[in-house]
């Protein structure tokens, strides 16, 4: 296994982990009593943390896509 394959596997693992975190967060969000929070707290809790994770996931997926494209151009 070469370094590109190992890097792709690591990025796929990290993407899967972030997707799992987002799914778990969505599940917990349904259980929260939002009426006990101020509007500002609700907005921050619903979007701020998720935005950071989605941004990281987007960056990882772009890196993964770039590596896969590059690997397809590498002569064996």
C-alpha cells in the first residue's frame, strides 16, 4: 500500500467520523427543550458548532477527491 492509499483511507475514516458526529448531534437536538433557551443560545447551538464540523467535512472531502483524482493520473 502506498502513501496515497494510506492518506485516502485516513481521510475517509475522518469523514466517516465527522458524519457520525453530525448524525448523533441531530439525534440529540431533537431531545433538547429549546424553549428553555434564549433565541441567541438556540441559534448558536443549532448552527455554530455544526457549521465548524460541516466546514471541516467539506475540506476533508475536497482533499480526498483531489487525492483520488491525482492517484488516477499516476502511472503504475
